[in-house]
C-alpha cells in the first residue's frame, strides 16, 4: 500500500562498508527526507534521518531528542531522483551482517510536504502547505536542550489536533498523548503555530523540520 502511494518509497538493502554507496529507489522524485533503520547486525538503536533543509552534511535520529549531527554519513552527497548516497557509518552501511530498510519521502502537491521554518517565539506564524493537513511531524533541528522540548512532536486530527487544545505524541518516546494549549492547529492551507515562551515548536531562532500529510 505504502509503496504504491505518491511521495513515499521503501527500499531494503545489505550493507557493504564501501566509502561511497549508491542505493537505487523508485520514488520518481528527489527525496526530501528519508529514514534509515538497521535491521540486523547491531547498532539497531539508530534511526538516521536525512532532510533537505539540513543538507547532506547533517543528520537527525528519530529515537533521540538530539539536535542535528554533523557528519559525512551521506558522503556529503545529496540524493537524486534515482538514488541516495551513503557513507560507511554502521547505522546506515556496514558489511558486518548489516541489513537495512530505508523509507523515502517527497512532497506531492496537495497531498504531502517536507519543509522547514524558523521559530519566532512571541510571534505567531502560519506555515503554508497548499492543503489542509491531517498529520504532522515537527522536530527542532538546532535547539540544544536535548530533552522532551526538542523531541519529535507528532500531531494528527484523529487524536485531536485543533485549537485551542492540542493533543500530541513523540516519535522518540513511549509517553501517552500529551495535551497543550493550542501550540498548533491545522488550517485550510497549512498549519498555525501560536506565540508564547512555552511553545516548544516555536523557539526563537531555532530551525525546525517538518513532514505534513493531508
């Protein structure tokens, strides 16, 4: 089902520890975000994340609150419409029995959007997507708090994503639904982010990456 959908592809591969590894994909577009998980052979705690807003010298990890790491994990090479390029990090490419799964995302007009924005703290802001989202993931990519405030905030309309009260969860944590005072809300063309010093998806000057889906 997922592989047949627009803007998403899944690729399985074996590691080989080569310094430059090109992995073909069938996304039919340049991936703007992809996640890689090692399935066997150790280092299984890492979920390495590429996002176009951070470039090919940085990566995030889905299972942590850490800000973006600087490393040659992508061999300092941006993905293309036919392949992604990997370095030799054990989290994404090792020949010692490592098997991997890569999940690739791209923006599709009216359906999905990979993007970024800069926090403005005491000023509310509206993020334009060109559609009304039902699902949203936001991660602070530069904030140094390294705690729940810089986690992978996840919203969806089924569980209760709307103003003035917002329900969210974290991809990186086992906590149940959390409720806050309307830190974000979907709109007909994107999503709003409220102002306030306790809105952790709007810290002043911090860079946020996001993935939204209709």
